[in-house]
C-alpha cells in the first residue's frame, strides 16, 4: 500500500481523507492511543456486564425497532446480531463500484472508531484490513430509506466481517470466508451490539456525499473554463465579468466564478468590440449560476464532515462513564438535505451548458460560425451536420438531470410497523445526486467539445490567433486534441466523449491552479 497512513479514532477526518482511501493513495489504521483503546474496551465490557446482569439493553437483549418489547432469552443473545445481518441481505440494484465501496468502508470505520459504538478493537482493525487489502463487500445500491441508517447496504459489510456473502478480492468474486483466508484474516463472530453497530448508521449516504462533493467541486472550475471558451467562440462581451461589476453583488462564490472566467479572458483583446452589447444569459449570467454552487460548497463540506466524524448508530455506549444513550443519530437528514441541494445546483450547470452549446450551433446566435459548428469544406458542407446530434444529446442529458432534482428528502415513507415512521431518504438523495453529476458532466463535455470547435474555427478563419489564448486554456485544447481531432468531416463522437469523461473523472486536466 503506497501513500500515507490515515488513523481512525477521535481525529477530525476530511472529505479528502475518504477520497485518499477510496483511491488507494493511503492506508487505514487504528492509532496507538491508550485512551481510545480504553474507551473501546470499556464499552464492550459495559455491554457484556449489562446483559449478563439481566439489564435491558436495546438491540442486545431486546428485539429491533418495533420489536423492542420482545425480550431475547439469554441463550439467544449472542446469536441475535448474526440474525440481524442475515435478514437484511435483501439489497437490489447495481453493485457499488470499488471506489465507492472503499469510501463506504472508510466512512463506517471513522464512525465506529470514535469509541461510542460498543464494538471490539479487533473489529475496527478488521475493517481497516478490508480497506487496505481491498476485500470489498458486494453492496447493492438499493434498499435504504436512510433511517435507521443504511441498514441493508451496511449489512453486506457486517456479513463480510463474518465471512458471509461474496466480496471482490484481487479483481475476482469470492466467498468472503475464502477472501479473508487468502489475505490472512479470520472471520469474526459478531458480539452483542456489533451487528447493530456496523449496520445502524449513515455511512453509505455519507460516503456517497463525499464523492459527490468532490465531483461538484471540480465541476465548478470546468464550467467556468467552458464558459470562457464559449465567450471567445461567439465573440462575446468580456466586460460582463468586470471585477468592479461583481463588487456590487458580493457573493464570494459568484465573484470567484467571475474571476476564473475573467482570468481566461484577460489577454490582449480578442476582438476590437464585442458582437453584442449584452450577451444571452447563459454567458452573461454564468458566474451567477456557477456561483450558487460555489457558495454552497463550503456549507455542504461542513455538513458532510460533521456527519462523517459522528457516532451515528443507536444506542451509543459510553463505557467509561457507564452510560447508555438511546437516540436517533442514524437519521440522515443533514446528508439528505445537502444532496437534494447539491443536485439542484449541479443540474443548473447542465442546463447552462445545454444553452451555451445551443448558442454555438445556431447561426442566429453564434456570430458568424458555420451552422452546427461544422468544420467541413465548402464542397462537402451540404452533407455534413457537425454538432447537430450532439446538441440534441446534450439537451437530453440536461433534461434528465433536471428531472432528477425532485427532492428525495420529502418522500419519507413509514416503515417497519410504523416505528420508522419518518425517514430521511438520504441514500436515495445521494444516489440521485451522483446521477445528476454524471449527466451534467456529459452535458459539460458535449459543450466543451463544441466550444473548442468554435475557438478553432475562429483560428482557422484567421479571426483569432492561437497565441492569444491563455496558457491554461491552450494546454487544455492541446491535451484534448491529442486524442480528439478537430471535427471536419462528420464522425461518430461517442468514443471521443467517453474518453473526455474518463479524463474528467480522473481530474486529468488542471483548472485555475493557484
């Protein structure tokens, strides 16, 4: 395992720590912390003494949820957590990919390692080993309502710890018991509270939120660069991004977006005069649209990281002070709200880029560019249609993104015999958000390809010198053109777009590096 070691426990984890573990740039470990070790051990011992003495402890010698009034006989207490894991093995849908699964494992390790969940140190070390050795439970995406936490998807982690169900190990699907043995690990026999502790939390939705935040943070920069290229392509009015103008409406994120765009346009004048006194809103108001996302991200980071660093199962166990705390920290309301908000801000970028591409392909708004950005020669122009189909596709992706902005958090369902009568829907909101991001990235790449075509058409027509482009924009154009040639004669663009999306996902391109 290369990279740094990230220690679980009482520290304040960042979104970037989850990403480092998910992307194999770091390894997880439990710290050499005697105080934390004592808290963990005290919690386990407190639970053991409690049920041995006959004290009623939720989920340890009682049934779960609405079955709380069911008393579990002493001879069945140790079997109860295994039963909980078994009957939650009902997830459906696609399987989370490797990166997402690692993020989920990291988020669960962070929460459980705070010392308030009543799990053994051995379990925490085994969770860290699953991350480091890439023993990845095959977790279905669907089946969580976000309270009591992500019960069903997290049951696949609990099962893997027990040696149950299947995992991905070394790129192969194996029974968990075989994968553990292959990696020198032993299956755990879950102790009272441990099944509930692993499953009863918000770690799936929180992991997804970390991934969504990362994508959105990068996308705001991408959108600013695309906007600048569109301004150049249509001979737009660069004064729309004037610094003095944006001092008069001082939303910081909006000012930042305007500064990024202005930076791309602050080169020796592109045009002696803009084609229009006032450009369409998709250019003129782009900082205002991108800026909503930019201003929301710091608040969203705070909410995600607070959830990430929380003990979010139930009940919480303070073994040091001998206290059991029953509550509802498994409720994912904050993540649900953040994801519902984020997907709306992101979908607005899909809509923005769809409109920008429409400006580029339409002769009535492109200020002299050929219809549909066709780069065909005059003799071949009659049978070439350039970006006509791609603009339709971009519109489709934008429409689908906009459709998915319906907030999931207001669609609470009463479940589990009306015990879980108000639930967060946080995991559904997070999954929707990631899908909106995927669609928006597709719309963005379609528009980026169109903006590059427009800029190059100006250069080929000698209306613009390539040397006038700022270095970062020129570098991006060069990097894309090394794989995706200028579109002269019509060709299928799917492979080009898929390559561009892969580069975007890998953050292969640098945007506005300080």
